[in-house]
């Protein structure tokens, strides 16, 4: 979770200068620069997805964890009666 949260913070810091560079420097194929921001961020998202898909592996004990799921001991209605919920 720490890596995920750090990634969002880094993205929030790195993205604005990169967007500014794209808006001021990119004018490819006669398209407006703001459109390239969407194309490039979408392409980065797809590349990230492809990398994750290739590198992700299912943990060895995943089936055991699924089999050991415990039924909740409290009903949903009872849970929603609690103020904290």
C-alpha cells in the first residue's frame, strides 16, 4: 500500500511539468496540444497495464486463502445499526 500511495504522490508532482511541456512543445500531426496530453497519458496507462500483466504472478497460496474464507459473524443489518458504520 505504501508503494501505491507513493506512486500517486509522485504522479501528482511529475505530471504538471510534463503536461506543460506537452502543451508548449508538441504540435504533431496538426492536432491541438491538449489532445496529446490525453493520448500520451492514455498510452502510458496502457504501457503500465501491459507491464503489470506480464510481471504479475498469482501467489502460491492463493487457492488456500480462498478456501479459508470465513463467513461474517454479524449480519449486514446488524452492522449498519452501529453508528461507526
